[in-house]
């Protein structure tokens, strides 16, 4: 399955689920836009530090027209970078998901 087809298929699924999608076939970037604010963040006890990893806290994911909780998990550490957790950003009446990344 080529990259363009996979991107178009992902866009079709998200649109059918009630989310808006903006994408670029060359970058394989999918932007999820939810029509309402996510629920309050759930409290998760952070596990004890783990050498070589950073904790990525849980977050709400937009899935088939509703928010679903995704529990926290460990990210392998990248020396010289810091982890920026994924988060929702208000943009007009909608909310855009910004994927977690190393900076």
C-alpha cells in the first residue's frame, strides 16, 4: 500500500468519525480537529523514574466522534532533547491535537 493511499484512507476514516483532517501526502501528517474541548485530564500516578526513559502522561484521544482516554507510557529517552507531551490546543470553536515530540 503506497503512502498516498494510506494517508487518504486515514483521512477518510477520521472524517467518517466526525473529525476534520488536514494532510500532506509527502509528509504523511494527519491533523486531528475535534469539535469540542476534551474532558479534564485524569490523574495518573507517575511511576518511579526509569533509566533511559521519560514518562509521557496519559491524554484524551478523539476516536469515532468521542474522546477516549489513552494511559501514560514510557518514551525511550533521546539524549540532548526533552519530551514535549501531546496536547490539545483551542483554535476557534475547535480543538487541534498536537502530537508529542522531542525538542
